[in-house]
């Protein structure tokens, strides 16, 4: 008599390893999907929160820091009062912006007599 083998159920197929999406692959996929001469569609993003001019937020301080940087690059070393006149923002936002730039070591402070001149490094 022949022995009959009982068929064992096959083990579940292995799941394929996760593919790692690299930036290069995304660029290649985008280039391949977009016909030549056309721009790829813009990615959908959440609507931006409305900007509150003059509010003491990180975004407004960042914008004011850019304005302070621009004023110092155009005019050269300025006093705090002159910077406040140049930048169209509330005084507390301008001072916070100067603090931001100082913390990032972007500014030099020159104390000659009683005035402090602020300049770019």
C-alpha cells in the first residue's frame, strides 16, 4: 500500500518589503507622468491661515526680521530708532525681530558713547 501524503496548507505568501520612496524617485515619476512642455500640477495643501499684521506671532516676527535685514543691507548700520522708522511694523515686533536675528548671530552691536548701532555681520 502506498502512503498518501496529506497536503499541508501553504503558508501565507510573504508580503513584499516596503519600498522606500526617495526624492529622486518622486522626481522621476513626476517627470515621466508630465508631458514635455507642461508643468506638473501643484500639490494640494491646506489653506494657509490668514496673516495677522502686527500680531506678535513667530510668522510676523520672521517677516519683520526680513524687513530689518533688508533695511540694514540697504542703509548700513542703524540705531534702534532708525530701524523702527524703516520697518513698517509695531515697535515690539521690530524689537523681537532684532532679537531673533541677534540669536542667530546675524547682527553686530556697536556701542559708541551712548548710542548703539546695529549692523549685519
